[in-house]
C-alpha cells in the first residue's frame, strides 16, 4: 500500500460538545450516536482521557477538526495542512538528551515561530494523537507521515548538564 493510500484511509475525528466538553469521536460513531447508541469520545484537552457520550444527553457536533493539547496548543489537520495555533506547521525538531535516545522535547515550527511541546515522550505522543499518527496502525515513520504534509522533520542533541 502506498503512503498516499494509507493517508487517505485515515479518519479524522469529529468534535462533539457534550456537557460543556469538546470530545473527539470517530466519524462513523456519529451515526451510532444519532441512532440512539452511546459512544466514547476522547478529550481534546487532556490526551488519553475518554468519556462516554450518552445519546439521550445534550450533545452537539462541531464542524471543525481541531484538537487542543497541553500548553494550550491547538492542532488542526485538513487537506494537506497541519495547522498549529492557526499557523501552518513547517518543521518538527526532536531534541534528544545528549548521548542517549531519550527524547528531551519536541519543537514545532510554524510560519509564526517556534512552539515547544511538553517535555519528554508525553508531548510528542499528544502531538501524534492530535494529527492521528500511529506507527502500529500505519506502519510508517513520523518522518514519512509528516513529509506528505510538507513538514520537515529533524533531530538534535541537547546538553542537559
């Protein structure tokens, strides 16, 4: 399967507002919700947090495809663009602790400047989840995935002493 085919298969989440919270759900689950079945949504504010959305509760589908991660960073993927805080993402730099393979921090670069992800693996995981990247599911590296969006990926070492 070609990279383009894999990327076309990725389902971008739909945002549902439920009890005042913005939750990302699989687009296929919207039909289940509308037919009266409860579904699970993922928090757009706290990575990894999930909540049941009750069909009989008050919920509303939003048309935007935006996810908020820690540090108040908003990520939106549409077409061949990844937008970070409203600006096009152009580069991702992964800084590793000098002499190790331990991630220190990820840095996002947009048309408006540099944005620091949360430290360590957690910040990169939040970002990966927000752009719907998953190595186990896709079988391609983050570099390959982001290349299709025109985003350059680099790495560096960071002296923490």
